[in-house]
């Protein structure tokens, strides 16, 4: 699976914001966020339950796959019906 097929999730709004502020080319910075368990990824299109919807980011619970049951914050733009 390529990186463009993965959606990032932060464990908190601050964790997601740290990811957003990390330049895409800074692979070490992104790896550190993952190693610190501040962010995780799930495949694009994975079913989610929306827990809190916001203008720029929303909290969701992953409903299938490797991250099933995990809750995290992601860009509201990633959400589709």
C-alpha cells in the first residue's frame, strides 16, 4: 500500500496538528510521530463512525482493518458518505 492510500489520524487534536505542521518531506519527523504513538494510519476508504465533526478536523472510530476500534482525529476533508 502506498503512502497516498493511507489516511493519518492523531490520538488527540494536538497530535494531529503536529502531523499537519510536519513537512511531508520530513520522513524522520513523521516516523517520530508514529514511533511516539501520536499518529497512526488506516487505509483510505476504511469505514468509520464519526464521533465529533468539526470544520477542519473530526474525531472518528475505525470500524475495520488493523486499526479497528481505535479512535483518532483526522481532516474532515477525508470524510465521505
